[in-house]
C-alpha cells in the first residue's frame, strides 16, 4: 500500500513505474490494506490551467481514496503511462487517446475535462483568417491545433499548405517566435495564446467554428482497470466531476490556484481561463466532435487504424454521476 508519498514529476515517473511493478496490482490503484486508503495516481501536464483539475481531487476525494498527481511534459507521455499501468488515470489531450486507440492500445475516456484552450494568434493588424494569406504561421505538427487551423482556413476557402508558409514549432516556442518576428501568427494551445496576447498580439480568428468544436481534454484510464474495479473508476469520475465544477464555478480561484502551484504570471493565467471551459459530460455533441476529430486525424495521417468511438468513449460513469449514482 502506497501511503503519504510526495507528489512526483515527470523525472520521477520511473520511480512510480518501479513501485507499480513491485505491486501485485500494478495495472491499477494501490489497494487498501486494513484501514488504509486506496492511492490513485493521476497524470497531468505541468503548468497548464486546462489540465488543473487533478490538483483539486484531494480536497473532494471520497473517504478511503487518496490521490497523487504525476506531472508530465506531453499528453502522449501521459497516455503511455496510463496504458502501461504506471499511473491509473490521466487528464490529457483527447487526440492522444485517439492515437492510442488507433494503435490498438487499451485507453478509454471516462469523462471530459476541459474544452477550448486553443488560439489562432497574430501580430497587431491581422484580422480574420484571410489576413494570413502569404504569411509565416507557426503550428505544432500532429496536434489538434493543426487540425483546427486547417479546418478554419478551409472554411474560408484557403489551403494551409499553399496559401501559408507553415513552420512546425514546439508549443512553448510560439509566443516567443511571434514576439521576435520570426513568424507572423500561430495556432497553438494555452498558455501560448494568452502569453502572446499579453505582449500585444491579437486574436486573428476563432479556432472553434469547425466540426471539431472546442474538444480538447479528457479523463482516461484503461479498460482493464474499468473491468477490474468499476467502483473505483466511479469514485474517481465523481471526484473529477466535483473538481471540474469547482473550477467552472469560481474561475478566479482556479486561476489563483494555477499561479500558486506553478508560479505563472497572473495576467497570463487570468486571460487563459477565459479561453477554457471546464466540463465533464460526454454528451451527443461531444461524441460528434470527437468523431470529427478522429476523421481529421485520419485524413492528415496522424493515425493509422480504425477507432471505435463507442469503445473509446465510455459514458457509463458520467451517466451514473448525472443520475445521482453511488460513488
């Protein structure tokens, strides 16, 4: 039984993996022994307001369950840790879950987590996606932001590859590259858009007016854990729902928590939370948007394989929460 271990970071993932490997229940949460709690490990990204919910879990956890937050650098890292059994749950990008499912990995989204968190941002004077014609635009290749950019351009009768000069950049480099004049605009995820806006950039166009909508972040685990301990999965989803609703109900407290946890500039975080919509429901609209995301990822050859949406999106637990089911 794992008790009172400190929060770990991506550099300590191997240590988490080693502990899990030594446990007879390495694919699931550490079981309670006697009166001890069950310890659930949850992966999330460093310094990202749209993936902050796990930091609130402990405050609303049911009796007998404790949470440890494991911080990673990328959503694919979180997904890989989930499917390998090194962590129990992940709050991470839905595209990573889609990629895992397409590759035959055991990954199941059991709740939404946050919508939005993307932006198409440019230097002062740009207005509308049409104003990007002939300009240098940064984007993170293989991301949902690439898909949103391409679809937004397509809706305006433009082609990303022929009408723009695309530059593949890491998320963390976008705002700096724009400020330095190396690019004219970028499509990226928070905190890049809010950092650039605080430095005088402008929103060129909304990235959300496409069939993919605002879909971005989800809570996922494995089918193996769902089968082995559905009661625990329900407890985690119920906890996630409370944390997510807490964020939605008090955005300023959410922003302040992000600043306190990560030491990020307050103005940037305050701007970012206005571009993020915490959510947990998996409804028909959400399912359709994830389906559109899958189609676009396949069209761009970001995935190679079929994705069964019914298997990827398990609505059992959010439906039980909505119905007032037992935790």
